[in-house]
């Protein structure tokens, strides 16, 4: 005997269970106004109980909305951008949006323009751009995609809609922490010149010294990778033990600590180190790394909230800057702590 599989529930089933009309169910699904809250809750409960899935194509015809947004990001594989991408997708899904993504192998004016055109052909209602390079932000300033566009991270002054962690404040707190331990200056390993986040962290490092009435230590250029941190670390060892180092991300810190170890310097006995990002590996380094934590979950949630309000033509009152948090672990210690006197 052949069994017929249970048919998927339809809108009429929801209407019957909720005790309302087919039209009322449609209005609830499409978020139409003037629905009693008790009725809305009853319909939503019936949808959940039956496991009903609305027909998105039909819904788009009724609402003239695609409920789709676009995400533009880079193929860097770096912890920060990839974490933000994931949280933006999660927040979009929770807000009822489908998300289409474009990952750029290189960030140029041409690649960004092509990415925006591609997403617009998918009838997106808005775009989130996760790209902190200066060139990307310059493209956005001179281009109107026709839908709201939210820039995540980077220089937030360069876009109308923008959300991000306060990079300057995070670097300022990291440097101040080291100066507060008695170190007279802090060496900095910065990120790439074309990244706005790297420049904001450099400025925070410099401003912390200025406010303390001290001269900054030496500045070394990196590219976010452990390899560049290692190379910077070898140069720092050649200069002599600096006492304290602020590194612009945790990945470069891994390479830096290897170079210091090879140079016969201990952490934090000879050198105190602070990183940035609080990547999953940071608390398992030897010693566990003091670092600046970015709340990527809140970045994603707030980016979608700002985009949702912009799509609806509403003003939001959400703060654009999200406060970072300094996580103090064992890689920092007072100056000369543990050294023979």
C-alpha cells in the first residue's frame, strides 16, 4: 500500500486554526497595519504550530517588497570582517530578510561598482558593506545605489548610514593600560595603510601618549597577518626590548610573540603586549593575551536595525559607535615586574 505524504500546510489551514479569514492571515504575514495585536498573536501562533511557510514570491507581489538585502565583503579571511559578515547574516535572517552576498577578491572602484550593480539586479531593498578600505568608502561617497547602504566599520564619517566599533577608543584604552603599568612608551605594530581601522587604532595609540605627556615608541607596519607580526617582531628585537607593545590585531600578535621568544625575550617579564579583536585563540596563547574585544554580535544587530529603519523611511536613534572592551589577561604586567633588581 502506497502512503501519501502529508501535504504542507497552506494559508487556509492557518486561517481555520486561528479562526480568522484568509485575508487576515495574509495581512499578518505581510505586516499590514491596523491588525489587532490579539489577532496577530493568534495567527502567528497558528503559523508556528502548523509549521506554515509563506510563499515568498506571492508575498513580494502583494507587498512590492523583495525582503532581500545585499552584503558586500572582502575575501580576506580575517577574523574581524568574517565575524561581522556572519553576524550581519544572522541579524538579517532574524529580521525576516534574505541575504545575498558578494565577496571581493580585490577592493577597487570597479569591483565595488560591479558588486552593487549585481545586487541591484537581485532587487535588494538595501545593502550592507563590510569594507574598511579608504577606496571603498570613497566609492560609496560618490555613488547612489538607489537603496539605503550601511557601511560597517571603517571611517564612519564617510557614509550617511554607518555602524562600527570605536576603534580609536579601543586603541586608546589598550595603550593607556600599558602606560598605566609604568611603561614610559609603547611600540605599535599597525595594520595596512589603506585600512581606515588601522589608522584609527594608530591615532588612538598616539593620542594616549599625548594625553599622558609622553612620546610614542617606534611604529612598525604590518598587514594583519602573523607573518607580518613576526617580521615586525624581529625588527623590534634588533632595536632592543621596548618594554611594551600594542599590536593592531591578535593575528599579528601571534607572529610577534614568536619573534620575541626567538630573541630571548619573555612576555610579560621583558615585554608586555596588548592585541586587538579578542580572537578565539587569544586566551590560549602562552601567556594568555590581553586584548581589545569587539562586540561583533552587536555590530551585526545594529547594522540591520539601521538598514531596516532606512528601508522603512524612518529615522533611528541608535548610536553609531559601539564601545570596545579591554580584556586584561597575563600578557601585561607592571614595568620591571619579575625582573631582578
